[in-house]
C-alpha cells in the first residue's frame, strides 16, 4: 500500500501462524485486553449490529466480547503478506484477508471496527486508520487496542546492554512503538471525530527472562523488524541478557517483571448529530464570568 516498510510481513505471518498451534497456553494478554475493550463498549449507550474484527488473527475477541456492544454480525479479518493459496491449512473459512494492508471492504459497511493487539504490526498505521474511517457508517465507532509506550522496556534494556557488552554493538530487537499523544494525532489526521486515546499499564511477572521470551514466542509477538539481524542470537549474549534482566528487574518474590503498555484508540466516523465546536466569537458565556474574575484586554 505504501513505501513504509518497518516490519517484515512474511515473518509476522510466520510467527502468528506458528503461535496458533498452542495459543491457549499464552493468550492471557489477548483475553485481558479483549475484556477491557468490551468494558469500553459497555460505556457506550448504543448497539453496533454490523462489526468488523480488524486483523486480530484469532477468534479470542469474538469469544470474550460476548453480547457486549449488541453485535449481531461479526466479520473476521487478518493481515497477510500475500493471499493464501487454495488449500493452505492456515486459511480460515469466512475470514477476510487484508493483503498489503489494503482493507477489502465496502465504504460505510460497518457500525463498529474493533481491533485487539494487532495494529502495532502494521507498517502504514496512518493509512490503515484512513481506510477504517472510510469503512465505517456515519457515526460508526473505531475502537482499537495496540501495544505501545514502554512495552517490554526491561527486555529492551537487558538485550541492549548484553549485546553491547558481548558483541560490541546493538541491533534492532524490539519493535518501535507508538505513544498515546502520537496515536491521538493520527486519529485526527485520519478524519475521526471526537478522538480519544488512553493507555493501561499491565505488569506481569515471570520466573526468568527465558520464560518471558517463551511467552512472547507463544503469542506470536517475537521480533519481526525488517532491519533486524537475520542470524540467531549468540548463546552467550542471551545468557548475559537474562543475567542483566535478573539483576535490574527482580521483584520481592524473586521473579522478573515485564511491562506491557496497551494504548486504546477510539474515534467516530463524522456525522451531523455529533457535538461540534462553536465558531470563534459565538460563545454565549464569557470565560471570565465563569471563573468569576475580571477580563483583561491585551493591547
């Protein structure tokens, strides 16, 4: 779709396909965040009969949401580097494939587009948001959760220090991540009305850095940065990284901590019924009156 190529989509597909075999053992974060997305739907006093599950790669979101949001028809979709061949065992019946990040949906087709922990693998996030806005009915809702902020900051530190110490240099090992302010700006640029962004910090403990790495692999969330080193990490580098992780981020129970910052994006397809800002000079009440103070005019 665009010339932006941060992630190797073939590797992302490989990681997600491999993770599906045993995902139930590593899906706690997907389920926790899906539940929090569902709670956000409960806060909205309306129903969304036609909904699109945007690129979530599995049916966890559909299972966890249940009846929240009043969804009657839930269309599934997943991102792929290229179209699946006929007979591919990884192809899922009824799931629309998003090839080269181009959404294959009609304009104004959905009341709700919702995405659970997948858009942090998209190369062209601004373009994806513009397309999502186009696919929403007027006054339709876009709601997404994606990893961002300081996610896995502890692992970043441990790997960087170990690689610098053992190998004398640093290579890209953890994905670049968006922050809350940038996410809000992207929603506005994409034309969404009433954009809102916020984030949850979820802290999880593991017996060791190796257990964390195993969990990430089981989730399909391992390194797929396009410019990453293509060879295996040296054993002594990994051992040193695990040691540094233990030294710097051990909790009182003798376990290591890992941070996941989940950024939530919400915006509405424009509609005339939505609140609009007043034109300059048309306010009925002065701010000075509201604050019970005197107005000072600038020369």
